[in-house]
């Protein structure tokens, strides 16, 4: 029953954005695949093309041999081709389902064609547009969020190969390069590939890093890293706390039970859901021999080299804001 309910729910979601008129066949092949404009596709994949440009489809065996098939598109009442290859173009933007059925068999494979105003795509890192073929410089302690967007700034399903052994297909991904070096990054969206050189140097580890983030309505879900060594007499065996002032909230104390290593630097993890705004905080451990939290009985963090450190208040100040549907961590309001 749960599988049936999930299937029905999935169909309802897809039906809201895809026109299925004209055909309704099941996917019965897990071994055959399609080639669309030279790109290998399996059931459920998406190819991106511009209005009035041609998409060419071929159905192939698992060994790569072409086979004769009937090709259908959800915007047509009949097939748009029969044989080893078929071409189609679309005059309107939208998402269309293309199906290829092996002649003389029940094998069918279906993919999606996303038709857009333009295929001038842009790679963005932390919300900033990066020119294809350029060199991007970062450090081993910097969290990076990657996505490829269209001319309407919509994130597209992309295969990212970061050149360090990590390869993932998604519309947005955050990661660290944990080793210094030069990496060749490729981001393939449909038949278009954006290439970039990433130069990574060893970071000293700022006092605060943004490990991951997402946006829920007007709120930000964020996970931070706070550098452990910023606490005098730091001990990994003792509980640590963060005390701070959040937007629309008073001072609070939070337990930091987990330590993670980022670029060779140890950080406490702290996760919150909050509106964008200004934060004032510090993180602390109880002094030796102390068993209860008290502001006077703590070792308070200190890092004068940090861009977030405020020498007047002896606290860390930082800002969270939302730009281009990305979360930005900054030491200043602008």
C-alpha cells in the first residue's frame, strides 16, 4: 500500500508540470538507453534544449547498438519518428516527455526534454557568477555551494565532476576541497559542459565557517563550524557551549556536542533555524573544576585574527543574508 501511495503521489507531482497527452506507456526497460544529441540517458533523465532547436534521439542496446524504435512526445497525438533515429523541435518552453518503444518488444524508455528560452547557462559558486574557463581560488576551509542556472536564474540538474574524485548529479551541492592543489572542475548540463580550474590553498581556518545551509520560506537553516582552538585551554573531552544573540531572540546557551574536521582544522558544529540578520556570540568551555554553567566560570573563545572578531565587545559578530536563493555568511552587513 505504501508503494502504491508513493507512486500516485509521484504521478501527481509530475503531472503538474508535464503534458502527458497522447500516450501513457510504462517504463519497462532498465538496460536499454537513449542517446539525445549525443548524451546517454536512462529513464527519468532530462535533456535541456532551446526553443526551435533540434533534439535527436536514438535507442540503443546495453552494448551500444542502435535499434529501431517508435518515438513519441507528450505534445503530439502520434509518433514523431520510427526507425534508428528521430528528430524533434519545440516552439514553446516547458517540460515534455519523450518515449522510445522498441519495435517488436514491450521495452520502453522515457526521458524528459526541458525546452528553455536559451541554453546560455551560468555556473555560480556561493551565489556569484563564474566565467567558464576561468580560475577560481579558494582555501581548504571554505564551504562552496555550486549550481548551474538558466537565464531566469533557475538551478538546473547538472553532473558536477570536481576533479578530486567527487562526482554527483544534482541541481545544487555544497562541499569543501579538503586538500590543497589544482583541480579541473566540469559541470555538464544536458549537452553543454562548463569547465573551470579550481586552485585550492591550505586555509588557516577562520573562527566561523558555514558548513551547510538551506532556505525555508523566510528562514535560513544553517550549520556552522566554530574553531575549537579559539577557546583558551580547549579540551576535546569537555562540553562546549555557544552563547549568543540571534535575530529576534535574546541570549541563549546551546550545547555543542560534535566536533568535525574541515581542511585539517577542528570545528564545533552548531545548527539553527533563523531569519536573516545580525548575530553576536561566543563559544565557551567550563573552567577546570567547574561543573555548572556560569558566565564567570568559563573559558571564552578569542581570535583577534578573525574577520568576525569584535575587539570592543570581545564577541564574534556576523551576518546571514539571502542572495539569489543562496545563504551568505559575512562579517559585515553589506
